[in-house]
C-alpha cells in the first residue's frame, strides 16, 4: 500500500492567491467604508460648529 502522489505546490498556488486577494480586497473595503463614514460624521460636526451661534439672542 503506497502513498497517494502529492500535488505540486504550483497547483495549489492559483487557489491560494485568489483567496488571499479576496481577503485583502475585503479588508480594504471595510477600512475604506469606516473612513468614509468618519469623514461624513466629522463634516457634519464641523458644519454644526461653523453655523451654530455661541451667544443667545
């Protein structure tokens, strides 16, 4: 009873690279979404500061 022949590392490489690329894209997308949300929140805060009077009429 012999061992089954193992696949060469090159045969696994395309699947592994596609998995890694998808993981990187997902991480970048999550990070960019968080940054976009943060910029939107900060711009709302800044506009409130610019147009809110600090004195009573």
